[in-house]
C-alpha cells in the first residue's frame, strides 16, 4: 500500500477452497476494499504475482497445496515476499499458529470469522505495512545522501599535494570511506613530512576528520613549518572542533633533507618499526596520547635516529595487529614484524599486498572491526 492510499484503493487477496467462506469474507470487506479470490494454492500464487495485493488472507487446510506451503512460496519469491499474510483457519492449536508465524505470516485469525476482528486486524497490518514502506523510503534517501557525502569527503581527502616519493602504502577499508589517512609532502628545504592517522571508529564518522587536518598538513609543510608545530596544531584543532569520542591516533615522521635521519612522533599508534636488511629493528613507541583528547600533548620530544639505505620505516594502524582469528587470538606485533622483514632484501619475497593477504588469511574469514593501513618509507 503506497503512502496516501484510501481503503477503496487497497487490494486484498482471499484464499480459501470453500466458496461459502469466500462469500463471507467478500461480504465483510467489499464495502471498503477491492477483493481478489483464489480457491487453491497454485491459483493464489499466480494471482499474487500478477496483482501484487496489499494483503493476503490465507486458509491453511486446502487440498493439493496447503496454506503453509503457499506462505512458504510467497516468502521465497522476491515479487511477493513483502506482502503481509494473515492465516484465516479453523485450526486453533498453539502449534498451528506458531508454525504459521514461523513461515512469515503476520497474524492468525480463527474461524468462525468475526467481522469486527477481521477488519481490525486488516487495518492494523495495512498500517504497519505502510509504515515499513515509508521507513524504507526514508532509509533509502538517507543511504543516497550518505553516499553523496562519502563521495564529497573522499574527494576532499584526496589531496593534489600528496607526494608519494620514497613511499609505499596499502589500505583496506571496512566501508567506502576509511578512518585511516596518509599524507606526505616536502618542505622547501627538501625535508619530508609523512603522517599516518587513524581516527576512532570507521566509515563516514571517522573519515570526516581527514579533510580537517589535510589542509593544515600540506599548507604548513609547504611553508616550511616545524613538524612539532604542525602536530600541536593538529591536536588543538581536533580537540576544539570534533566531538569528544572522535580523535586521531597518529605517527608523524620528519625525514631530514639529506635523508640520513628520522624524527618520529608517535601519538597512540602501534610501534613504528625501523627494520634493516638483517632483520634488526628499532621500535618508536607512543609517547603521546592520540590527538584531540587533551588540550596539550604530554610529551613533545619525539625520537630521533640515524637512517641508512639498508633500512625502512614501517608505520601501520592497529587494524593489522588487532585482527583476530576464530579463537579470538590477535595477529600481534611479532607476527607482523616477521612478515615485514620478509619484504626487505635479501628476502624480498613478500609485497605489501602479500602482507595484508597473510593477515586476512590469519583471520580465517572472521569479520574485521577496523580499517587496516600499512605504510613503508625508504631512503631512496
């Protein structure tokens, strides 16, 4: 029943193998509704598919095909599965009613038919059907609006200033828009700034913060601003402009113009790993809370280290290490480090795609709860 239909515009299909019962139903409903009739199951299925009635009154005890089977087939057919079915029958045992409801019927009326009860039940279920249709229409509109906003946000997050030199990365998002962000740019003096951020949650609510910090990152880097000042501005803007439950864990990396040293600030992300060709690693631990939680960072030092061409820096979101298998065991940092070592010479048999594939295989098809991003930064 579409929104705004009057009772005389509503079609009801009555199914009963006894003509006298159909006459009773016709007498009760004809003044208010258009009535279609079927005297057996196969005829009912055919009429339902052709006329698409707003509601079906269905007898259970019929030869050839009983009402249970008719209801089952109606609910299996995409064309008829949303039509409300009310069983009208002399069978009044509790088990009979439960069986009908289990098959998808919305109600159960016993014979002899009470005209007042029949009309009241029909009115109720037609109103419920209309409410469901209106809700679905509103939900469809919301889905369309969400898709539009996601497209806009995604375009805003794809910054033309992104400079991918010395950088490889891969992302698996749970939804169209990811809560993970990656930015990379060079200062006028040749120094490089790289950021991996992971907003709380996933999908659109998590993604809206990306455009907020993108402009800060690229404009301040282009102006040659110190990375610590950029980090402090991130924290201030996120703290002031986002709700309390949305914040960003992040690792900001500064590479010197000579590309011989790194300066790393880890704010709530898993340990960034500097791994050399021999498999030896150095971990950059988180020394600050995620950005946007407190007005001032607790530690502003970050960590400096020399850098050579035989090592690479890996930064990743916690979606990788917190992936669980069927026993709820997390993938963990040790397994990840072993995989990452196999991407470097002289091993080099794994690509970044292979790393995420290994993590997906570990999960054994368990549903993931977070986005996954892996970033690799090299000297040359």
